[in-house]
C-alpha cells in the first residue's frame, strides 16, 4: 500500500477490517455476559408462563382447565407426542409438503427474470398475475379440495400459491431494479446480452430473490397449516384439528408451538444460508 | 492506439409526456481526439457532457451525427472503449480480483494469463493485499482504484472517464488526480487515448492535452483548447494559472448567458 492510501484507509467502513480486532475482543470477553443478556430478555416470557401456570392450576376448575391446560401439562403432552413418534410423523409430512410446493414455486424465478428483463413478457403475463395475486391462497382451498381431493396434492397446491407470488414479485422487482450502471459497466467490459443477464442481472437481483423466498416460505407455511386443517389426513395442521375434536387442548398447543418453532427455524436457516452464500449482501446479512 | 472523431453529434430527448418540449441535450458537437491524447470535456452540470461520453462508449445512440474511431463508426459498446463511472459501478458480489478479472473473462483470456494481468493491474493502482475484499469493504478512493484497474485490465484503445473523482472528498480527489496523472504517464499507458468528463477546471488542466469546453443546454463546443504546459503540472505555476483564468472567463460567460 502506498502512502497515498493512508487517507482513504481512514474512510474504511467501521465494520471491517480495522475494527475486526475489537469486534472479536468484544465477542470473546462477553460470552457469559451475552448468555446472561439473552436470559435476562426472557424474564418477561418466563413471568407470563408462570402466570399461565398459576391461573390454570389455581384459578380454573376442572372443566375450564381442559380448555387452558397449564404449561406443565403441555410439556408432558409434548413428551408423549415426541416419544411415540407421532409429532415427528406429522412434522415430516408437513415439511415434505412445504418442500415439494417450494420446488414447484421455484418456477417463479425464471418467470420473474423474464418478466423483469423483457418488456413483452411482462406486458403479457402481468395482467394474468394481477388477476390471480390478490386472491388469498386460502380462498383456493374449496376448489383445490374438489380438484385434488384430500391429501398431499391439495395441500401442496395451496402452499405453492402462497410461496409462488412473493418470490415472483420480488424477482421482478429485483431484476427491474438492478443498478443501470452495473449493466453499462458490464457491456463496456465486453459482456454480451446473455452474459449481462446471467453474470450481472441475476446476481444483482439475488438478494431480493432471496427476500422473496423468505417471505414466500413464511406465507407458504401459514397456508400449509390452513390447508391441512381442512383437507389432510396428516400434518401439523391436521394434528391440532384432530386433537380439538377429542378435546386434547394440550396436543393442540404442542402442535401450535411446533408450527411456530418450525416457521422460525426455516427463516433462521435461510438467513444463515444468505450470510454464508451472499456475504456481500449487507442488507440481508444483518 | 486510436483517434476519436466526434462528427456533428446531436442528442434530443423526447419530453416526459406528450405536452413537454423535447430536450436538446447536445447540438452539433464536433471535435477530434488524436491518438494517445488526453482530452477533457469540461462543462457545467447539465451541459450534456456525460451524455456525450455515453454516446462515445456506444451505450447511447446520437439523434444525428456519429462517432468515428479510426474512421470506423462506433457500434455496440465493447471493451475497446471502457468507461470509468463516477459511482464506480463495481459488482458488489465480486471481490476486487473478480471485478478486475470480469472483462478478461468476457475476452475469453485463459486463467493463468488472466491471473497475471489481474495481479499486475491491482498492483498498479496500489491495492495489492486487498484482492479478496468486497467493494463494500473499501473506501471511495479504493473503489475508484478498483474501477480504474478493471477498465485498464482489458487493455482498451480508448479510456472514457465520467467524473471519476466526483464522488470523493476534496482531499482524496486531489490525491487521486495526482496519482492518475502519474499512472497514465507510464510507458505502456501513454499510447492510450483518454477522454475525461469533468466540471473541474483544475482537473482538466492538470491531466489534459486538449480541453473541450461545452456550453450549456444545449451543449455546444464553446472552445477547443490545446494545453501545452510541461508535465508534471503545477497548479501554482504561471501558465497553469493563466489558463485557468482564461477557461474560467469562458465558463463565466456561460453563466451570464444562462441568467
């Protein structure tokens, strides 16, 4: 590095690399402190759980307690469902549906790229999309049951609808929003149309496509539960609805908690993947 | 190794809506940049100088007139005329080395040779050791160095620069001007034809063999000045100051016309 670089080095963003040392020091020194901080933040949650336990055990009578079992009973029910393998079986069926639907919904990525890149495609396809998009996936359930019957295909169709549109819209926006100078720079460096699309536009749009995937999987997961509530013989949605018919509210709550936790995990996994695969995309890696 | 002729170039933009008057950005621009010459296009913001540069690059088409490089009309953009942009236009998903290598990949240059060229150009702009950084990890000045290295790596015949230091603070800007002056004086770069768009009179005198002063809206050639001051140039030296005053007068007139 030349002497002239000194001035510019001072302008380096704070996150890297000069502050790398201090950042690691903070991390190293405060591991127990950080754990404590995390736990401290759980205080209110813990208080709520205790309150719930107290209300359920001491204030409700035997009949109403059936409607709101205490956390201890829910934990017991969770253990039952886990040890018999039932929870795992339903979870597996739900996840399988989500994944199959997601793979189908990936078709929205090439479609979105084509719509974002070629005006003709957008002009033709956009009216169709605009007609279908405002219809909530759940509104398709009755028709979907008639078409596909009760079971996997019906569920996958509903989830597919939930995942498809967020990915599509974000892909279109991502492609259309690529910094024009990046495309110009690529052309001046000798890239042809295909290379511009593949090497520049697609990469530049990737963070937004991933955002679409995150939103889509979230919406899909919600749609999944709804689809399973009314049209399935297995899955977490089926589990909680089935438990309701026999008044096993503890099972219902276990199912609900599982749905929430899995949704959270999916989102967390995608974010971790983004940090790994798109390290340059600061907006997402935060 | 190319002479660039700008032949009677005009550019008219249609208005945003049907009621709007069409905007005449450039009007009958004509000048020549000789082979291996450094030419600045100087003008106020809004005089269409950036438009002229993008037309020279082939990124936009003139409404009338044409650009000839060695007598042949400019077609599509190509690596023979690379552009250095004010906002750097680095690919954020590529490291410094990958950015510099991009044009070489497009040129289908084999990997071993590519690595050599990349390393040489990164070293030339003083960024050795930063090869694996991403653009967002660099300061503005460093980003512009990468962009210069990327443009030079493909070995263009004509190098087009659109206010390359416009986004830098004053201190960094003068440093980069000085360095670019030194860089371009190197043996293997002296044969390249360079066109710089700028609104800074000092910058244009510091670097150019020829300065084209544009009027504003529509842009016309107001003056075509050959700079014959010895290099390296000194901003405090008499000839420099005199030329600066002369150009300032020219541009000052422009303000009064506008008012």
